[in-house]
C-alpha cells in the first residue's frame, strides 16, 4: 500500500519573498527552490505572474474619478449585458 504525501506549497507571502530573493540574486534560484521545496519551473511561472501583475499595476491611469466597473467609460458594458438591459427595459415598459 502506497501513501501519497502532499507537498505544502509556500504561502503567497513566502512565494513573494522567494521571488524577490531570486530577483535580487542574493541566492541562486536553484538553491532558493531547493530550500522552498519547489521546482525552478514553478518558480519562474510565479515570477512571470508577478512581473505581469506588477506591470499592470504600474500602468498609467487617466486622472479623475474611476467608474464602479473598473473601466474609464461606464457605457462600455459587455454586449450581452447591454442586450439583457434592453430586454428588461422592454419588459418593464
């Protein structure tokens, strides 16, 4: 009978610290990954996500109030949503 042992991945905070250490090159990625118990492939996938999210967070935003939907133009709803609104308005009329 074989028992499978689940490996506990580092928490998001620990992952971020691992990525920052790797980016700062204070330790080799290979050593960091070995200490954290993760593969280098997984480490680089996390790093890619962090870089992508970081760039998105640093994108220039137009000045002024933001819409509730996260879009500078509140009229830019998805077409399906717009169609549904029209149908409901017709039902109410």
